[in-house]
C-alpha cells in the first residue's frame, strides 16, 4: 500500500513537471515501471480527479489537485485570522470580530467572535451583504476589478441601498476612501458603534477582511483600536513552502 502510494506521488510529480502533458509510455520509461502498472495507477488517479487526459491522450494534473491546494491555503488563512483575533480579544474583551473571504461569487464569513457566543472564536458560514457591511466595502475596494464586478453583479444596488446611502456615488466615494485609508467605516452606523473593517493580504492580493465592532468607546480608545487594526493591514501571509507547511509573517516596508 505504502509503495503504491509513493509511486502515485512520483507519477503526479512527473505529470506536474510536464507543462505540455506527458504520455503513459513516457511515464513508464521515466519511472521504469511496467506500462500496465502505470496505466492502473493513472486510471485510479483519473477517477479521483488527480489526473486528466488531454488531446492526443497526453496527461495533465486534474482539478482535484487545485481543489486540495485551495483547501490547504484556506486552512492556512483561517489559522492566520485566528492568530490575529486572539490578541485583539485580550486587549478589547468586549469586541465582536468577524473574518470573511470572497468565495468567487459572494462574501462569506468563516470566523465569528461575539460576547453572545461567550467570547469564543467559532467557525461560521454566512453570506455578508456587500453594501451594508464594512467587510463589503473592503472587498469592493481591494478585490481585483473583475471580482469586484462579479460581486456587484450578483448583488444589485437596490432601493433599500439607496435609502441607506442616498446615492450610488456615495457608496463609490466610501469605497474610494477605504482604499486610501486602508480601513472601512459605514457612514450610517450609530455614533456609539465603532465598527471598522480592514483588509488582510496574501502575496499582494486581498485574502480576507477582518471586521471589529465595539460599543461606547471613548475617542482615545477608538483611535487606539484603529491604530492596532492598521498595523495588521501591513501583515503579509506568505505561501507555505512545499517542505515546511507553516505560515510566515513578513511586514511591508
């Protein structure tokens, strides 16, 4: 079993190193395995989506490889978000925190911490509206243009949004201001609420948004909270290396 697994990994590496695809016979030659043995391994991996067959019967990595990579990356980002949230909880014990990501079509909250949940950071999976949340402003401000257009297309600006914003231009101005300041606020939040959204980055691209909500802070306390949050926008999550699957933290200069 272990030997078969090792041979499958070896085959996957060979396919991965063949950008133009590779034929079964060439894999058998490189691995020095029988053609039928390679055929059986490849057939099993094709059923699982690890390998796919292209034109001319050449082999490429399959969609499952990308899916596994995305799941690993998502897990790293979730752990990184938790590591950011914990110090904030200790310093601001009454704060509510939410970590969200753009999932291709919508904004999804994955972590939540509120006093109502006894202060624990819990897994969540809920859709956040883009025009009524500071996370929405963050994603509209920092997503690649094509993704921001997808988000807006999936959530049309309605009469309800006009009632809150007054005009769509007011929303666009808030998005622009968020991009300039590196944080988001909602102009229609009540004065006793300090709700701030900040972007988190991975290799220069937006990887998520952190929303922090506190009530009844003094002006000095709110300024201190904002300064703490702005430090986090300069933190970059690096891709773990193939040999050491850990999360590195560098700081922008």
